[in-house]
């Protein structure tokens, strides 16, 4: 099985087809792994997934000349023609753009429902996901093309986006984003009178403001 066919199979498996041909929502489960380096909150994760997928889509035109040359090599499955292989990449692109629309819609729903502005956190998550492709600029183009051919959207992305969008719409103004604590600014400590140093407090570190 070529990297292309494997990638296409994984894309199809990520969201099964329901009766009538419409994509069925994949249920989010805790055993679905988080992408390496991605935020663990739903909103941040969806932003990361959008950025990573955006980077993948943006590389399409640059990658296809090398991908075409790679796919011209003798196939492991002689019944798969070069035209079929290249057509499958276009199918993947169409699906990727559909997923990007879902991710953007889920983030917008969360931003509208949140009582606090969270779009800055979302933008940072998108940038972090997109930066997953930053190393491509310093790698041999052929190697980048091979990596690009085998890349698939992490399985947790799409069901998390569905769950985030539904939760934001159902909960309305009671919706809250569970943001990674490391990404939040520390809350300033309340003003208080100086504390006299004692053996118990002499080694304490003052809270950061």
C-alpha cells in the first residue's frame, strides 16, 4: 500500500459515512491521543489543528511536482495508476478544506459564547499548529514531500471540533473554555503589608506579578 492510499484511508476512517452519504460525527473518546505539543483544552486543540492543517494545505502546490515524481516509481500495487494516485491527493485537499471550515466554525462559536475574550489564545494556538511545518523550509524538498505525503490529520481533531461547537451552542453564556494554565497570565497577588522574615518565611519566593 502506498503512502498515498494509506493517508486517504486514514482520512476516510477519521469520519465514517452515515446513511445517505453524509459524514457521521466521530465520538470523542479519552483514548484518542493528543498531537505532540498541542494544547490540551478543546478550544486550543482545535486552533492547533486548524493551524497544522492550514500548513499542510498551503504546501500542496509546492509539493505536488516532487510528489508526482515519487509516485511515478514502480507501485507496490500495479493496478493503481498515476492518475488515480494524483486524484486521491485532490480528494484529500477537498476534505482538508472542509475540516478547516469546521475548525474555524467551532472556534468562532466558542469565542461568541465565552464571556472573556479568548481569540488571542486561539490565534496563538493556530500559530503553534502552523509552526509544525516551519522546519520544512530548511529540509531537502524531496524529504519534505515524502513527509507531506504521509501526514494525516490527528484523529482527535475533528471530533473535538464537533464537541466544542455543540457545547458552545448549548451552553451559551455559561460556556467556559478550559484553557491550559500555562497559557494564562498569572493573577496579581493582593496588596498586603510587608511580612517580617522568620525562619519559616526566609526562603519563600515572592509571587510573580
